[in-house]
C-alpha cells in the first residue's frame, strides 16, 4: 500500500485520462470474463490503465490474468501488473 500511496502522490493532479472507444473495447473484453458486475468502476479503471500503458495495481489475481491476456493479444499495450497482497 505504501508503494501505491507513493505513486499517487507523484501523479500530476491535473492529468485527466480519456475514456473512449479503445478503453471501451478493453472494458468489454474484461467484463466478458468477469461475473461480478458490482466491480464495473474497477474494470473501467483497469481498462483505462491498460490502454494508457500505465501500471495496473490489483489484489485480484483473475484481473491480473485477464490483463496479461489482453496485453499478450495486442502488442500496443505494454502492461505492467502489480499483484498486491502476495
């Protein structure tokens, strides 16, 4: 958690990440493999991170695997996943 907090402190508060067609396509790929719909905002954040080539921090090993699959299928995504709590 300390690493996540440090990363958050380093981010520019004025940065806004877009959510457009690419993010929506990645979201659809993730959502099709996840049954817990209550996590939709988390999946939207994950899809935005994947498309923006930002590191993805998660406690969810399933999301880790899905993100890695998506990145493996498309070379334009340089995904770094940090599985927390392991």
